[in-house]
């Protein structure tokens, strides 16, 4: 009997056109787990120590900037110190070899870019980037800000460029993600639960559009119902094995 990775490689190879694979990768928290990224939400998330609504809303940032920025800077340092793991590197390799053109990620840690991915759609934003609460100017941190709260040249406070509690996801990126999900030949779903919408919807949209779906995940999720191949395991182990075998053919 063939193992799942062989089946996934076989399927991906059958979809290649002139050595090119038209695909997107969708990633979630599981992709960054091996990089020890602190999660801001969920069990043992950084925000669990705090009252979520006290720190994760724009109102809270505006009301209590020093307190919240001080807390936030701790998390930023951990993220800036973290390194991409083999799953991020394998995904960057897919793009470099033209086996995938888009990375749609729910992670806000910037590790895909650190690993070398170029076309990354960060639908939940980026924790190391800030934007002005007034003029919307953006800036990327390479080290945590020294002045708390950090301010834009226009004199207004910066806020993290992430989707906070009760905020809408950026509609331009969501629209683009849905278009991508329909038009490719292969969807590669990596380390994401099928719980957070709208990202969780993308694999279903792909399937309905006749796109083949590969699911790499440690746990069984709702996405395995529509997976053409489900590769169960740690994505930092299964994905590099998949990419290596895909490259050989
Ligand atoms: Zn400004």
C-alpha cells in the first residue's frame, strides 16, 4: 500500500503543466508551532493572562496605550527572535520551484517571509508591523520600539497592523484569497484548523471549483472530508518530505 506522501506527490505531479504547478498554500498556527511562536489567542496564549477584551480591542489600545504597548512589546521580542522551521522553508521552496504561487496565511509572525516566501497574503495582519491610528502609515519593526507608545511622524500613536478583536478582516485580501482558491489546480492546506472563518472556508471553495486538495495536519479536521489526500503528522516533517519527493520527479 502506498503511503499518503506518495499519493500526494503522484496527485501533484499529475497536475503539473510544463513543470509548473498552479497552487496556493493556506497556513495556520500549526505551521508555526515548531518555531515556538507565542499565540496571542487560545490556550496558553499570551492574551490568556489578560482579559481578552482589555487588550485585544482598538478601544483598549486607545484608552490604555502605555500598559498595552508594554505587554505587547514582550510578545514582539519573542516573535522577532523566532526562526522559520522546516515547514516554512519547504513552502518557500515550493514557490521558488514554481510549484505554488501564493501563500495565504492566518499567522501574523512574518515567518513565511523570513523563510523566503515572496507572495504572502497575511489575512490577519503582521504583529511586527504597525500602522498609524490616524494617517494609516505603516512601519515594520526589526526590534521592539523604545518609546512607549510609539508614535508616527504625524504625532498619533501606532497600533499593531493586525486584525484586533471585533475588527473586520481586510476585504481586499479576502476577495483576492477567494479568487485564488477557485482558479488554481491544487490547494495545499497546512497546519490549520477548520474552525476560523473565512480562512477555513477556502479549501471548501477550492473543492467546489474542482481544485484538488491536500491537507497536512497533525489532527483530523473538518477539511479531511474534502481532502483528496490527508497527510497526518507534524507539518514540519511531512511537508519537507513531500516537497523533496515532488522536486525529484
Ligand atoms: Zn500618522
